């Protein structure tokens, strides 16, 4: 995990730090409603479901970052900014990712021969 680019590493660490805590908070709030015999129709609004939305958005960003890293060997937003500012084309991004995967395979083969 330490070999990930800074952007991807940030999203992995932020998901690991925030999502479980927010999930526990949401579960505790459901248990609280059940224990106190509160009518769910009174709290079934947007404010009660914010933990679900936070977890959903963090998971969406995490999946985007990991998918971009596996394909381009860079973070999603970094790749997007490079393309917007004309520093690299989509084909060059794909080629960079393909070359990195080939280099990794060759490295594994050389390690197996030792």
C-alpha cells in the first residue's frame, strides 16, 4: 500500500479512517431509535441518513481511484487534470499503465528465476 501514489493513498486512508466510524454511528443511531421506541416515520428524513451518504461517496471515490490506478498507474483526478491541461493524451495514459504492468510482470519473472 505504501507504493500507491499520494492521491490514491489519501483516499484509501480516508476511507479506512472515516467509513467504519460513520457506519458504527449509523448502527448505533438505529439501535437508539429501536431501544427508545421512537417512531421511524418521525426520523426517516435526509438528516438521519447522512452516514449512509458519506459512506457511499467515500466508497465511490475509493473505487474510482483504485480503478484508475489499476488502469493508468495514477490517481483518477491526477489523470483527469493531466488530460485537461493537455500534458498527456488518453492513449498515452493507457500506454503508461500497460507498460507499468509489463514491467511488474518482468520483475516477478526475474524474482522467480533467482
